[in-house]
C-alpha cells in the first residue's frame, strides 16, 4: 500500500499528468459550447493561427527583402543626383579653367585705360582675340570677372573688385584659403542691378599670371532654376533634398522658390538614405526620404502570392467547414428553433424542405414532426371549448361597442363646423373655411366607424386632410408628397393606419425641426406584399430609443398595450397584426439629423384585392 501511495504521489509531479488534467478541463469546457462554435474553434486553432504564423514569417522575409531593395534604390537616387550635380559643376569649372588660362583676358583686366573710349575699344579687341564667346560654350550662366583695377568700367562681364569686397561670396573665397569654391547663397544685396534671389556660384581666383600683381576674381552664377528643373525632370518617386548644413539648396519636393531665403530641412525622421560629399570646397548632404505606405505597396506587388496563400490555406478549409456546417449544424439549429417554439399555443413543425438526411439528426427531426402533429391535435381538442367561449365574449364586446357608438350623436359638431365654414366663406376667409372643411372630414372619419377597414383611396384622402391641417399650422416648414400605385387604390387596410404613422412623422419629426421638412407617403406592391412607406426629413431618432421602438412595433400585444396605456403607432401595429394573422412586417430606419422611414409590408391576400 505504501508503494502504491508513493507511485501515485510521484505521478502528480510527472509532466504527462498535468497535460492530462489540462486536456480534461478543456474537454469539459468544450462540452458547454454548441457544435457551430466548436467548428469555429477547430478552424481557428488548426487552420487560421498556423496560417497567420507561417504567412507572417513569409511576409516578414518579403518586407526585409523589399527594404533592402528600397535602400538600394534610394542609394541609386542619391548617386544619380550627386552625379548630375557634379557633372553640371564640372562643366562650369571647365569654363572657369578656360578663362583662368586666357592671357588675352588677363592682359585686358590688368591694363591701365586713359578714358572710357580707350576701355571700350580694348574690350572689343579682347573679346575678338580671346574668343570669349566660343570658350564658354552654350549655357545659362552669368559670368563676371573682377579686377583690382580702378580704370575698369563696371558693366557686362567685367567690374572693379572694390565693389564686391564686402559681399558674402567674396568673404567666403578669402576665408576658405582656396583658389576655387562653390558657394550657394541668398543674394540680398542693395545693388541696383542685382535682384534678390537664390544663387549658386563658382568663384575662382584668376592668379595664373601672378607676376602682374593685380588681384583678379572670376564669379560664374549658375542658373538655379535650371538646376532645380533638372532634378525635378528626373521623375524620382521619392522626395530628394540637397542641403548645405541645415539649409535646403535643391529639392524635387518644393522649397525652391528663388524669391525666398533657403528653407531649413526638418524631415529627419523620414530620411531613408543619406550621403555626404564635397564639391569644390562646399560640403553637401543628399537626403532621400523613405516611401510612404511601403508595406501596402509591397502587398499590392505581391497580391497574387498572398491571394494564393489565402485561398489554399484559409479559403479551402473554410469551405470544408461550411460543408460540415450545412451537413449537420444547420439541421441542429432548425431543430433547436423548433423546440424553442414549444412556449407558444401551437408547436411549429419543421418544414419538409429542411428535413433531410438519413443519419441520427434526420431521424430526430422526423420524430419531432410526428410529436408536434400529435400534440397540436391534443391542443385543438382541449382548447376547443375555450375558443368558443372567447368568440362569444368577443361578439358581446363588439355589440357593446356598437351600442356605445350609437349613443354618440355628432350632428351638432358637424353643424357647428359647417356654420363656421359658411361664416368664413361669407367673410372671404377662404383658407380658414378650407381648414374647417378638412377638420370636418377628419372628425367624420373618426366618428363613422361602421367598418374597421378602409380602402387605400379613402385612407389617402383622410391623410391629405390631416396634412393640409398640419400645413396650415407649420406653413412653409412642411411639404408633402403622396404616391399610390393606381392598381392598388382599392386595397383595404385597417382604418386610420396610414394617418397614425403620418401623424407620428409630423409631431416627432417635423415639429421639432426648425428647418423646412418633407413627408413622403408611398403605396406600392412588392412581390406578394403591399408596401406602405412613410418617410420624413425630420430630426431622426437616436439610439437606444430606435431599438426600443422597433421592439414595440414587432412584439406589441394587447396585454402590453394595456400595461403601457399607449395608443398611436402601437395600436396601429397591433391591429395590423390581428388582421394579417401576425404576417405583417415592420421596418423602422432612422438617421439622426436626416429623418426617419417606416415601412409596413402587408400580404396582398389580406387586403381584399384578390
């Protein structure tokens, strides 16, 4: 015995024991779930979760490869921009070198001139001998040569050096200690011929002939706008910025207005690739920004692969689960709904079309239908006398109601209304007379209750009378439109049905809205039903009141009507349920601030049309 106890004690600490206990708990929990939920758990645990894990790994690999390719692409963009800028500047440097070694230009800049005419003649001769135009080639440049020579006249390609010694670009050249520099800057000088704008200039000392003792400087202003257009025309799909320090010099994403100072670069968190390089003394940075929505673009590019994975790993198992569901889960649900109907006065049989299969579920459904048929027979036998008694009570109550109606003598009311109407006509108060006539029509409809049903045509006449009275009250705030299918005007519905819903639309929809509103009444056939639509453009109904009203319309009973003491829509819905053997369908849709639409679908067989 001691050995057995020791064995059981040791088994408690064995991992398999804990696994078995866990499986037992899971089994007990699963027993509380319905079959459909079990199938969903099976699909999630055995298909969906493995699919998510494996496809996530595949997607991560694809994203990593895409990021590497994207970085390589960004690097190529930066290299292309760098190459184009370098090539453009090198072209300008070539022009500067031609001028740098031109002895005719050098001699012209150091010569002393006796008069402006002497200077002008020497200028023409220099241009001819130096072949200046051909040496600079074609391009959008502005070339200016400065010399420390007081006899030079400012203008054209030459100027005195003393006029620019205080400029920022000249100080940059001097402070750099180099013979040639590339200098981007914003020219805000007050010189009359210089417009305030962005510039990028190549500045070079003309010291090839140092023995002449005259300081000379060459300044070539490159076409800033042309450089920007060149970058934009490259049609890169990502923003590119060329910066000097924090200032944006060039970009294909705006920030290139020549009339403004250079903007500061601030998109540090979006930089996908960065490259630094020096260009003739100027340190530049190229920033290429990352693409937006790169993951979405990646998914779009690989949509065929992803679609294949979803179809093979998720869709096919889901279809198989659906087949299993239609095989027995759907039939179990039908059987469950049938048993739930036991609370009513009559057991509902399962439709023959839903009873299928020769397995245990099919046999159970057939046995239930046999039981329901026998039980319903017993109910009919037991309650037969009770129903007869109820019919007698209803007949007695109906007789009492007719007696009460016969006691009412409304002639004095109609005579009074007619007197008021005639008096208004005599006083030419035609609008008041019209409203009194409408009121008389309504009162007569309320009093004359010989039949509980009314034709659509007569009901619409009553609705129009009511709306005209409301229009007299609201004025231009209320408009209405009535549309009735011509072939269905003779259909009969419970009396005061339409006007009840129309009254609700006016009182609860239009009355509380300051802006003008509309009420639409439509009567039309739809399949085997007659549809009544009452729509208003009022304030609408908020949740949860909307859901509460839907429940009242769908589940109204005489007991609930007495408990609530309600009339109006609940009364109309109850009468419709009674005359249609509970086959009427109600719809209520509303949007806050937009309006409400009520739909009533009455089977045509209850309207007396056929």
